[in-house]
C-alpha cells in the first residue's frame, strides 16, 4: 500500500493573494483606463465649451 500521508513534494505552494492595487498596476489596464478617461474628458470639454 502506498504511503499518502506526506504529499509535500507533489502539492503546489499556496499562491499569494493579490489585491485590487496589483490589478490596477498592470500596464494594459492602465492604458485602457487612460484612453477611456481621455475620451470622457474630451466629451465633457466639448459639451462645456462648444455647445
């Protein structure tokens, strides 16, 4: 019979938890949010100044 009481070699270490700030620090997400922010800023300035 196999001894299955010690499985420390086959189990993966627990992943460290990463929060929302780690997700916000990713470059593709920041570029996307910057583009959306610029579009909203341009639209609001257009509404304020041109209309």
